[in-house]
């Protein structure tokens, strides 16, 4: 088990990936639930077979992988279908992430979870780190980065825990409305502090 398990979260376009990448450069082991969510539905997995049986063969692309666009259409049109899919995948993702955390020999393991607080996974970490930016900065970044409309951005933001609620649950906060250099300086300082404590 890693000596310290950190939960890393933040709203959309807050800079979670930049912080995780910097922590990895410094020597932390990164356990990214977004990547795990893709692994658990790779060809040959039981989860992929269950999804195909439930939604039909059209959710499997020609190369045998999950056709995410088709699944997205099906689940966004029907909340009960989304709940079915989440009930299948979320426990698998959580279990895989926690297994990796248990096996980690790093001084710091970082569990990157967009919905860290909403999912309850923050209760299994030693320290919870929130990457924070003002909502208007998130809005600008998502519009610049993703091919989405302003309405979609608002839907995404309203579906996530509020900034105030996230900050209230945070053990530590990294502020990311400045430059990358400023962000990295905060990450480097926090890493040095946490490693020194162990």
C-alpha cells in the first residue's frame, strides 16, 4: 500500500490532469478512474458482454470495442438506462482503483476521481485535494477545449457538485486560474511537504 493515498478532484476543466501529470513527474503513482473506466469495457471483458446483451449489438463497433457515441445516445435519452449502466460500471471502476491503491508501493498514490465526493470514494483516502478555478474560467476553458455548446457547458456544470460544496470538503486546495508555472509551484510545494511528513 502506498504510504499516502490522495484523492484528487475538481470541476470540469479545472486542471486535474495537469496536476496529476506533475505529481507523476515528481514520483507519485497515478490511478486515473477515467482510464480505468475504459479498461473495464475492453473487448473480452464481462462488462462489455453485459452492455451488449442489455443495449443490443449496435453498441459494439466493428473493431469489437464499445461504441461510446451509441451508448451515450441511449443513456442520455433515458435516465433509467444511465442508472443501469452506472450500477454496472461504477463498482467495477471503484474496485479496480482501490485494488491498485492497495498494491501501490509509491510514497504517494493519487486517485484521480472527477466525482470523488459524490461517489463517496473520498472516505477511503488519507487526504483530499481539490483543483479549483472560478466557474467563469471553467466555462471559458470548456468552450475553448471541447466541441460543445454553451447550453451543454451549463448542463455539465449544473450536474457537478457546486464549487462551494467541493471546497468545503477539501483537505487541501490548489488554485489554478494563473499560469502553468504557478500551478506547478503549488504542486511541487505540496508534494515536498507530504513526502516529508511520511
